[in-house]
């Protein structure tokens, strides 16, 4: 299993410190460094800088494609960063939202699988140096080309939560990106991805599975719990306009947390504050998808949470500002420490 690190705008690091953290990650033995798109600094610029500063693979997980980019502009950005990084760049695609209200805001029908199939294929064809013409509503290109003299090396990974999107990743993508999945969910997802690959006549090993695993390392256990929990419930609680069976709410319900979330949502709708919701969130939910607490317990927890992945990304959450807690998290979860924990667990 490859092990990378995830750094993002929520850490509040200025540009120079964000670059310095990637250099620290390389020194500590990490094999890749990732960031989500949609914030400032821009993820493509960040990955380009990281590739200049280090020899690590860089990746964006994920670009909210349908909301922010046309296939042509996105492919041009990806191809450029791949060139600058000598082929060490990975592009992750996601819808950027779910539910009828989201798709209506884009003036598209609520057909996420069809849209992402068309979008991903268009991006892949453009990166391959092909000329693309498509009347698909999310694509709409006519004789579009990047003018590449040779194909781009950027693999295209597809973010997937539900069964149909997981199957689509197996059919068309260069890899699948999970999120907030328990080990049991990872195993189930791999089976669906493999079946999608078989339907398309592909070898399932050609579709590696990657996921962020959130961790907050801090001796102040309550502060670490609060920081992780705020992110968990920010994703998991039902959002306006999104059916409870869709998106992250649907994912967490399928993993056995429907009743827990229903109770938290009732409290929220009755006026409970965020600190109150954090206090009422059971530790069972938090430990199922992430880790918070001291450094010494982190490698074993991460090894458990990442079981079944081809690449696990240490997605750093902090309870304090600055670079110190980021470095502490990376030092607690070096690839060597995680692999040592894995070897010990296998004995």
C-alpha cells in the first residue's frame, strides 16, 4: 500500500508554509502529497509548486468538475501540471454535489452517472491527444483538442460513494477515490469496482483504490475530538435539497449510522449549536472513519482504517493553528510507522 499525505486550505497555512510541509513530508518518507480543489491557493498551482520542491507524486482529490470546470479547461490544467511535474500528477474528478437541487443549479438533469461518464471520457480523450466532439449536456465540445504532440501522463481517478458510481469507476477510470469509508465499506466498494471493470473487459488491478483517512493528532484529546467531529458531521448530516439516501448522508446511513444521524439532525433542527452536536456525537461514529488523540495510538488506528486500500492518504486535521501540529501528525504517521503497525498486527 502506498502512503501519502493530504494538506488543504483548512489548515490555514500560508503559501510558503504549505510548500515547506510538502518538503517535510518527503523527508519523512511519504510517497505522495494531495490536496482538494476549490479553495485558495488554487490546487493546480499548489501541485505544480510541490512537484518543483519535491520528487513526490502530487494529486488533487478531488476537482468538483461539474461545478467548476469544462472538460477542455480542466484537461488543459491537468496536462500542464503533468508536464511540469515530469508525469507525477494525478487528477481526481468528482461531481461537486448531489441531489436534484444541485443538478438543477447547473441546468442539468439529475443523472450523475451519465454525466460523469461523459465528462470523464471527454477529459481522458483530451489528455490522450484526441480531438473531441460531443453533444452531451455536461461536455458540449466541437472539434476540441489540446494540441498535444504526445499523450499526457495524468491518470484520471473518479470519486465514488454509491454503487453506480463505484461501478463506473471500474469501467472507465484510472482509479477510484473513496471518502469516509469504513474498512467494511472499502471491501464492499472494491468488489463493486472490480465488477465494473469486468463488465468493461478490464483487469480490476488497473483500477487502484485510494482514500483520505482523517486524523487529528493532539495530546489535548478533547480538542482533537472536536476538530475531527466537526468535519465528520459537516459531511454526514443531511443537507438541504439532498435526499437522505444520496451523497454522504446516504453513505453514512449505509454504514450503519442512520439512527445516529437522525438524532443529531433532529437536535440541530431544534436549535442545537455545533458544540452541542459535537458533544452528542458518539465516539463509535468517529472511530469508525478517523482517529483523534495522542501520537502513540495513531499508526495502529490508521493501519486498521486503511485496510483494503491501494493508496492511503493521511489527511491531516488540526486542533491548533500553525505548522507544528501538521508536522506532529506527519511524524506520528510516517509510512514506516504505519507499515510497522501493519506487520505487528499480522503476527
